[in-house]
C-alpha cells in the first residue's frame, strides 16, 4: 500500500463529498457541506486547498470554476486507516478488537449476523 496523505477529520468530510460526487466544483462541495456542517464557505475552501496541497485532490479550472477529483481512492484510504487503528489500539489483532466490541455491547445483533455471513463466505472461498 502506498503512503497516503494524513487527512484530518474535517478534511475527511470534504473527501467523502468528493468521492461520492466527483468531478465536483468548489460551489457544489460548499453547498453540500453547509447543509451538514456549521462551516463557513471560507473554512470549506481552506480544507479543499489543504487537500490539494497534501496530494489528496487534483483540480482543473473550467472557465471560472474549479473542478475537483480525488487522487486517493476511498477504499485505499479507509483500508489504511483501519489498519492503522488496528495496529495502534489492538497490536494488529482483529480478534482482540472484535472481542472488545462484542464484550462491551458495541455491536448490534444485525452487525454480528453480518460478520457471521462475511466469515462464512470467506471460509467457503478458502476451501476452493
């Protein structure tokens, strides 16, 4: 896995919009984020600039409008963050993490059923 840029929680909110709607203009990003956050348009523009400087976003100027596209794939970024979290808090042991979540009632019955289904599918793949 390549070295992906460090993205703050606020920057991640911007990235979620870009991943979902790219290519997307500054005004469209701002419109969507002002509906779900209390951020000013200036704050959102600052976050976009940071993401461009970090190499997470690229842009193209089309007449007077900037259009943004991600340079980082969402799945790759989430995978890196999940792996980092697992290493940091559970020494890379996913069983310990899941046990902690289950023991502290952090997983609902439907989430546990989904995990069972995923594990079942995975074990069937391993037998082929």
